[in-house]
């Protein structure tokens, strides 16, 4: 039990560490509309039910829902996407505002906002009507304004990040929001972003982006492999191919209705010149989203291969081969073709298969649910995976949190959104978050630390005046928390601050300072000390890691010898430029003097 509690706490620490992390989302934004109806009779004109509309809800969809999930999970999300100047666009703006997403969308008069309208009866989807798509191409002026919005949103987030790298999420669902000019800009400006996540129906369009992570469905992964086998990169055919064989070959004997349909090579190379693939012209390439048939898999008679229209995938995994096994066998090829550090092949109700540079595949599982419950679950998966990797969590941790975020969103009908509090509740730490951080006394703190250590948690300790809490403090404390499982903040008393800073400090009394610190999710316990040095508390807590702010080496920290003698480590974290209590107070006083030049500066009470 102690090990499980420590693991839950470790995962919760990662969730805390991505708080307010800036993320730019770009791509195909759409509106999800849900119409709930009742049916009690058939109509006279045809054997069809008569539906009585009872309730209608709308939600952000596509790239917009990914941005909503980033914000709901605690990140700072900005969305850049073309949105129509229409009623659906107005509703989408409202959805973004309610979710606290920075709406940096670009209005496109004459181009409709993509909408997916679902009609349900008894929570069963009866039909879906789609409007807006790739046929509504962006005008040149719209592309230019989209590029301007991308540049401005990038700079805006970089300013908020105070020099830290920002994160980019690309959501390309084939609806025309990311034409070649925009794709080329993102590839050319790849170095402006730290972590880059890519979710695209046609991954081949993004060769050269070299994302941190790609999250294709099984069908999307197979499409890419089919294009590679057909020769979109002839030089790679012999070098990249793995142990199995993938080739374009119409099967001699079809498997009937259970035949796998996973897309003959789209976009030109290797396609059959005539015929239909999953209801689309074979020459058209993938548009919109994969068809339901593209997500089905059935084994051929020998149990060793999977055959589909135009594509045959043979694997040497033996009997019982399934989508997960096939995905595992192709992870290295998918990484090579996409240039991604991490590939996460999502398998809808069967979970996901994730692989990184170490070559060890990781499998996660999910609980089967009705299709109406799973709409947007992939957006929650993508958001959590991206935030975790951006927070420098290990791949196993990121995969675990991503699958958990997707799984806990599918409890009801509607577009899935995973909230930070829901994720923490699933980790069993929501109650602790509600009760922590707590202001404690020195003696109580010693007992609490003993309990935490018994549960296998490592202790991080820092101290300071924290007079005027500002973004530099928040970033510093968030980084400190990421160094262990528990963060204790020791705060100088008012008398101690006066001795250290002068008679006009502190600006805020210790009650206010500790209350603000206690409200931060990254802080577990706050304790006040009267002395000028926290040495007595350090001896009582015996921290595993002692953190101090500043740009000097750890050996220059006065408390370093004591911490090391007690068996702990010393870390220094740099301050954010232009973010300091003294600078803020000086600005306030300067502005006050400017507005009231005849009034002398007054000292704060």
C-alpha cells in the first residue's frame, strides 16, 4: 500500500509540475453539436422514427477540444485555427472562453466552421451530419493572417514563459486548416518550440517536422507504412524495413465482411488507379477522419497475417497476432518515418502501444465503452501526453498519465474533457490536494515528514521571505516540487524579514504571505520560522533536496554544508529575469510618484 501511495503521489507531482505550462495548439478546430431526442412512434411517410428534440449541447471539437483539455488539465493553452464568421464559429468562441483557452483563432468570412452534428436517442447515435471540410480551402489572405496569428501567439506565449521553451501541438485532421504554406512555416520554425506533438490523419504530410511525439491511430499508422512501402521515400525502403513485410497487394481471396480496410497508399504513390477505398476515390488520399472500417482488424486463416484492401501486413508474431502486436512490431519504422522521439499508436478501446528511443514498447489498456462516450478521448490523451513530456516526465509516466486521462473522460455521452481535479481524484490524491498545502508548526511538521517518509516520499525543502508573490516565485516553486515528492516552504517571520530587508519590509504580513503560498498546488506544507536562518528546521526535516534560488553555484549556499552533512543534496534554480519582489515594489512606487508628484513616497504599513 505504501508503494502504491508513493506511486500515486509521484504521478500527482508530475501533474502539478505542468501547471500553467504554455502550449500553442494549431490545426483543424470544429464544433461538436449533440442533439438528444426521444422517439415514441414511427412516421407515416417512411419506416423511420419520429424524434422529439429534448436537449442540445455544443462543445469544442478537434484542435479546439485539444486546447480545452490542455487548459482543463492545468496548462495555459492558446489556439490558432481558422474559424468561420458564422453561428457555429460564435458558439466555438464561447466554448473557448468558458474553458479559459486563449482564443487566437482567425476569422474566415465565407468559409464555414466545420461542425459535427450528432442526433441521439437513448444515448445511441442515430446519425451524424458533417459540414465544412477540405473543399472549403483557405484564401491566400486567410493563409497570410493565419501565419501572422501563429507568429504572434508564439511570441505571446514565449513572453509568458519567461525564456522557457514553449510547447506546440499540431492537430491536422484533413479539413484544410493547415495547407502546405502553413506546414512549411511550422517545419521551418521548429526550433522556436521545445516539445512538439503531432496528431495527423496523414503523417506523411509532416515529414521534416521531427516532432517529440506522434499519436496516430492504428489506421493512420498503417497509412504511413503503406506510403513508405509504395515509395514516397525510395531511399528508405531497404534501410528502414523491419522484420515483417508490408506490401501493396490486392488479396487473391478476400476475407469477406471481416476484411481489414486500412487504406491503400494515399496521396498518389502506389495507389490503384481505379476503384474505391473505404468509400473514397483511390486517388484522393485521406480526408476528414478514418472510416470505421479502417479501425477494424481480422486475422486471415493462418493466424499470422492481416489482409486488407490494397494492403497486406504480415507479422511473425505467431498465433494470436492483433493490432497491438502489429503496432509493436512497427514502432521503430514509424519513428524513422516520422522523425519522432516517441510514437503512441492508439487502439481506441484496446488502449495504446507506445515506443521511444530505448526500443522497449509499452502497452496501456482502456475499458470498452459505447462510441458516444469516447468522442474526443484521443484529444485528452494527446493533451496529457504532451504536458507530461513537456514537464520532462519519463515516457512510462507520460504514457500512464495519458491513458488515465483518456480513460476517465468516457463516463458519459458527449465530447471528452479531462479536468485536472478528475485526474488527481483518479490518482487518489484529490483529498490530499484539498487539504494541502497546510500551514503547520515546526513540531507538527516533524511528525508529518516522518509519515511521508514512511510512505516512501522524498522531501524537498526551500525557504524565503516571499513578500510579494510573483510569477518568478511560482515557476521556482514548481521546479522545486518536481525534484521530489513533497515540497516544504519555510517562510521568514515579519521580524526576520525586517532584520534582513530593512524597516519598510515586509510589504505583506506573514499571514498573507503564507496564505498565498498555501494556495499553490505545488506546495505541500508551509512553516514559519523566527530566526534569520532556517538551520534549525533543516536539522529537524533532514531534506533529501534543499533548493535555493539564485544564479550562484550550490557550494556558495550558506546552508549547503549542513544539508550535505545530513545526507541531502543542494540545488540552485535561477531566477526569472525582471521578476523580483524588489523590482515590483520599485515599479509600484515609481508609478505612484509619477501619478502623485507632490506626494512623497510613503512606507507600506
